[in-house]
C-alpha cells in the first residue's frame, strides 16, 4: 500500500470515527408513548370544547385510523362500542359482505354540543378503511366547527316554556 493510499484510508477512518452515530431505532414502547391505544384515550387527549376544530378533526381522523385500521372487523366494532358509539350499518351485498358501519357519539356541555363519527368498511373480516370526523355547535357561532351553525343554543336561552308532562290518570 502506498503512502498516499494509507493517508486516504487513515483519513476515512478518522472521519468515520468523528461522525455522529446513527440514531438508535425506537423501541415499540417508545413509538407508542404519547399515542392513544384506544378511542377513550384518544378522546382524553384533547379539550374538545376549546381547541381549534381543524386540529381536533385531523387528530380524531388520524387517531381513529391508527387505532382501528389493523383490527379485525369484530374487534373494531367492539372497540367503537366500548367508547360509547352507536352504529348503523349499510346493506351487505355478495360482492361486499361486510357492510359499512357509521358510528356516532355526541356529548354536550353548557357551551357546546360535540359530535364524533367513525365510518369503516371491512373486507374478508378485516378493517379495510376508517374515517373519522368531529363537529361542534357552540353558544354563539365563533367556536362552531366545521361551519357556523345558527341553532337554538345560540340564543343562550332555555325553551320559554318547559314541555308539558303527560296527564296522569287518577
């Protein structure tokens, strides 16, 4: 080996020794840290009444997909039901034996009515696609999402007269 080649090899070794090491691969536990593992955890991560609607909608959609997309159809429906959602189903067809499920959950505070939705399809017993959406109707229209909604709660008043109770036979 010539002197010139030795110098090149030594320089390459010195450079390699001084360069930063490649970052270690994250462990599966580290990848899950801070990420919800179920829909209740996803819901608990946000202030649904006060955070921006756009951020909440994106987080709900991405989180629902990440949680449900690799599940079997029965496991996904069970997880959705355990989170308090009610589902309606489309019609099955010979080409699509697993009908689409559209599942909704609503919750109201004094200031806002909030609604979450998850729609999913399956193929051969496995979840095929998942979409989530969030909407909010608040007192006034400033915090409504995705659109401003003129609704009875915008008046900030309860109904003028309470509903009449049914008459009781004596």
